[in-house]
C-alpha cells in the first residue's frame, strides 16, 4: 500500500481533464485496488439544485478504477492509458443525489484483470462515511486506444 505522501495527484493518473475530472485525491492504492475522495461542488457538470444525481456514482467508480490503473502504469514507467467503461452489474444507489458540499469516498477492488485489457471491479461509494452505492463494474483498457477507436485491433 502507498501512503499519501507517495501517491500522485489524481490528475496525473486519470486521463480526464477539466470539468470531467470528478475525483479530488487518491487516499490509498495497492495491487488490489484503491480508495479516492471527491467533494460535490455546485459548479460541477451534472449538478443541479438537489446535488449530483445518484446515477453519476457509476462515473465516480469508473474514475477510481482509472486512477488505480494509472498508478499501476506509472509504477511501470508508462503514462496512464485510456480505458472504457463497458457496463455494470447491479448498480444500486440508496440516495437520489449526493448533496452539494458532501464528501464522497470511492473504493474499488480488482476482482479480475486479464492480459487482454478486460477487468471487473467491486466498487463502493460512501457519502459522508456511510455506504450509499455499490456495483460490479466492467472496464476495457486496450493496449493501443487510438487503434481500437479507429476499428483496428492492436
């Protein structure tokens, strides 16, 4: 497990930028998974008077998975790669929205990672310390994202 002093800024390991980067910081990262933190702000995309809609929880989970993958790439001396959210099984969210100003803690644990870029993760999201969302999330990180996007298998 890495301590907070050695964890990179989340912007260096998640290939999102600007308004699409929802995570604020990595709290923990090891070979099995990671934990990240995010604060819901009134100025963020998707936020309305009720806060961040509960369905955006799946994006928080996907970005935490990206952070975990980015930390692993960085340890191997490579830049973070582009990955794709394939879908989820049993996404459950107990709240309709995450209120503005609330702190979210997102924990992801790798259950399956294949050499072909496919992965499955058990994910949990806590709102101010209380678990409110959970899912099994499937992702794909091709070896060559540009070739994949152009329809070429690398």
